[in-house]
C-alpha cells in the first residue's frame, strides 16, 4: 500500500505521522511545494493551480490514495483535485474537527489562520456542527509561518497572542490548521487556565489517516513490520525533508523511515 500526502509545506507531517503509526508497512509519498509556498495568500485560482501540480507529482508515483494535508488547500482545491484524479485515485481532504469538538459541549475555540477565521467555509461548519455550543473564532497571526520555519521565538509569540484572544472559560480548542498540530502541547500549555478542567484539543490528523484507510478498504495494523518507505517531492523534484521538519517529533519519525529507491 502506498499513500501520498500533499501540502505547500510541513503541515502535512501531522497526518503523515498518523498514517505511519496506523500502517508502518505503507509506503509514503510526501509532495511539498517550496517553490510556491505559502499558499494562504494566493488567490483561490492560483492556489488550485499549485495544488494540482503538487498532486500530479504525487500521482506520478502511483499511490493508492492522496491526502490533502492542508486546510486551506482543502477549502479551495479539493473539488478540482477530485475532479482531476478520482475515481482512479481517492482524494481525502482535511476538515477542522468542529463536529467532534462540539459534541463534548462547553465553550469551543477554533484556532485558525486569519484567512480562514470568519470565512464562509468556517462559518458553515460552525452552523452545521456546532449549533447551540458557544464558539469563539481565534485568528492565529503568523503561527503557521512560524511553525513552518521552526522559529521558536515566533511560535511562542504567536501562541501567546492567540491565547490572549481565547476566553478563559473555553473547554475545547479545535486546531484548524495542520501546522498547529505540530505544536499542540505548547498551545495546550498557553490556553490551560489554573483551576479549570483539563483542556481538550481536537486536531484532524488521526481522523484523516483513518479515513484514507477506509477509502482503501484497509484496517489499521500498528503492529505491522515497519518496512514502508518514504519519498519526498519538492515542487516535483525528489529531495529530502526540509530541515525545519526535524524540529518536531513527527518530522523525526519520518527521518527514521527508509528512503524509497
């Protein structure tokens, strides 16, 4: 089994690590776009063009499924990606985990990029899945970019700024950008208030990995022999993981995977 994942940068690492843990025997193809990142400021049309190119580079390696490991690309390009690649190649998008987060009740905060915060897309998810639950949308200025660079000072500043915008009575935080899952525990520490119940964080990586297996009719097998290989594509060129990836446990996990030949 071969599973490909795509993103402009290293935000896909969270879902990649989740796939690796569920199926260590699966070959992995990571298709990034360092020549075109970041995708967030691009127009939807330009972002879709870049995403299609990155997806085609991954598809050329003949994977069995493709995960779009990016919330922004899912919003703007998922329909075009599916129209271009399915049914031959199943395409799985990444959606903020608002539905399971809202099921727990309590005040919910959604940490997302400024472009996503307040967007019709996020508003529709809140309306459809979080009715009756207090919701605060928190724009996280510069956090995805800081995580991408593994800039410790910038990460701390961005997390602190977003935490200051998060009400004290929030019980649950949805990580609405795949980059944020790489610094989830730092977010937990910043938002947890003294004397309050333990904060619940909801990311998308585990659900996305499980959905990819379901689309393939496969089951998790975390105890399988870890003989899966890793291929990294950088704007279509074969390469290695960007150096900042190794600042995170998810990136170091991938570093230990045998490169494909």
